[in-house]
């Protein structure tokens, strides 16, 4: 991304590993909503930036102090770059780091032939997990982090807004977290069809159609859209929890009713990116919690990055991967 709104495929210098870094040749790089925000200039990184924070591939070079990894190893990469010494890092809240950075957001990312990454951020892939599918680990790690902030109890009723990649991942995790039911709302019929294929309890274009007179124990917004958030807040049952998981634009605003929060004892919480969840997501993917053949709908070569981003913005398909 050269400037906000402008993409170019260009030659850049190959990265060299620092003492505790490796260089990875990405096999696949995912596109997500964060990439759209960067493209629109909302996250204000320093341009130009090589995007791509969801990726996995083969190690092609290692730094002088790297141990436990070698050239040829297949790895997925946690893009998070925490400083380790700020107020929040010292309290194990790295995703709130005061000097927060990330590969593919503030540093050169995986949408390239080669990308550098710290040894500490690597997850070694088991032999049966293909690197071209392991780009799913990063978004799954965000979903795992989302469940870390949710109460978990058997026979919980879930309502998920959005059946794109993240909504579908939340659906799969909810099914394994003691859900009594998992209902999904989306305006896109094709995406709802995938939610049905994955075994949701109900798939609809409007929560009004759901039979839930007491509301839901957990409502998760995976859209970032004001209308969905507003509606979702009204669907939380007494003592329930609303999770803001989808990324909204900076200027999004939603009115709340403080009395209803008080009266119904509602918890409103948020979840941002990855926090001690990347390796767990890798283990879950390796164990088969997601079927990559269902989650990945399109694969593009690097030269077609702009086309892939446009398709993602249009809501066509599920997870879209770039294969450099």
C-alpha cells in the first residue's frame, strides 16, 4: 500500500534477519477488515506499508541467536510486536501495549515474497497442517482471545452478528464451549448458507425472526456495523454479555440505554487482536476445529492483491488468501 487508497506491486529490498529473527517465505496471506481500515487510512500507519498480518510459510533464513528453528521449517507467525516494558505489557496485557506495533500493520508484512519475524512469534506447524491453510491461525487466535473475555457456562445461548470468517470462527468455538444454541444474523444469504452448513441453530437476516423472548446469554458483534451493534445490544438477556468483536470505523457511534444495562445487569466488553492465544489457536487448527476447505473461498496470486481486496470489501466469499 503506497498511500491510503493506492496499491502497487513493487520490488523492495529483501529482509535480513536480526540476531533473534527469521525470514519467512509466505505460503499464504489472509485479507481481513484491518487491511481495509489501513487502506482507508484509518489506522494511520507510516506509508508505504507492505500489508499482511495473517500468514504462514517456510523459514528461509535464521538469525545468529535463533534456536529451535531451522531453514525449511514450516511456521505460522503471530504479527503482534509488543514492547515488553510499558505499563500494560508488565501487566500481561500486551494487546494494549502503549508502543503497540504489528507485522503487516506498522512493519512490513506477509504480502511479499519474504518477511522478517521474531523467533518468539513463531508457531511450528505439525506435518499434517499445510502452511497455505495455516494463515487461518491468526484470525482464529483473535477469536480465541474473544472467548477469553466471555463467561463460559454449559447451555449458553449465543447470538452472532456476521457470518464472514470471524463470525463463522466464533460459531465453531461456541459449539465447543458449551453452547445450547448458536444463532447467526447476516444480510448476505451466501454467508448464511455457510453458517447453516457449519451447524448453527438458526440463520437469519433479522434477529426479529428468532424465537428468543428472554434474549440471549451472549451476543457477539463480528461486523463493526452500527445497526448490528445497536440491535445486538437490545438482544442481550438478563445477566448476559455483549462482546464487541468486530472492528468499527473511528467515527462509529451507538447510543446505549444506561437504565437497561443497570436493570438487566448486562456486561458490555471488547476484545482486541491477539493475547496469549496464538499457540492455542494453532493447536486448535491442527486438531481440526476448523475445516480450511470451508473457510477459505478464494486464493489469489500476489499480483492480484488489489482485486482480492476489492472482492473482500464487496463481501464476496469467505476468507480470501494471497499466495505469494
